[in-house]
């Protein structure tokens, strides 16, 4: 017996990251209870997303044009590049409003156990970006995980011989965090990255 259209929608929504069956069910009922025009617009947008969004040829960010809005913004400093693992990481940094350079999205991290080695990272594109834009500093903003650390070390190994400054974002206790609940690695990094007051 074929699944009902509602069950099919719940099953598809539940495949999204962070969406369990209960949330998928709630979303499906929300769409079903709303205006049919909304459901059609949502469906059309999802159906055409791969045709309308492309990767920026300069940095790997997503956008509607060949080059993203960040790469074409003349107010951004092209000589400072922040290397991130994924586009959501770029979006998080942008929300903070603390970085005015440009980006490079790796679209992955070194993970030898998963078969992701240096050859799977877009290093040629990064080196081309460094050369074409006269980059003088690359800030590595990969996650503080084994894979993120390995990727950061690899980037430093490749980029430093080019005479570039390669830096790593600081890490430590989050704002509002309680020390007693902070893990040992985070506390250790907080002490290593301390600054004068």
C-alpha cells in the first residue's frame, strides 16, 4: 500500500538535518493548514533551488550569480581571507559583523577515516584566490574538532611557505558559560589565548 501524501511529506521533511519526525509532522500540518499558494511557492522554490543557486567561482559561497555578493563588495578587504569548512560557518561569521575581509569555503574537512584527504579539498582554487587577490593573511576558522584541527594544520603547512600570515580563530569559554561545565580542551584554549586587560 502506497504511503499517504502527508506521510510522504513527513518522511521527506524528516530527512532534513535537525528535523525529527515530530517536527516534520508539525511542519507538514503547518503547510497543509496554510494557504495553497504558500505550499505551491514552497514547492516551486525547492524544485528550482539547484538551478537558481550556484557556487561562487572565487570563494565557494552560495549565491545567484557567478560571484557572490561578498566577493563583489568593494568595501571588503580582499587581502584578508577567512577559510571556513561550510557555508553555514560563513553565515555565522557574517551575522557577528566582526569580519570585513573575504572568505574561502572548503566544503569539507580532512577526515582520512571517511576517505577525505587533501586531494578532496579545493586547494588549487584557494591558491589561485591567494595569488589573484594579493592575499596577505588567511584566517582559519574551522571547527575545534579533530578534523578541523587537522585541516587547519594542513592549510598552514601549504600557505606559510608562500609568505602569508596564517592565523587561527581564538577559542575558549563562551559568553555566559559556566566554568564548571566547560570541557578541559576549551578551558585550556581559553588560558592559552588569554589577552591583557
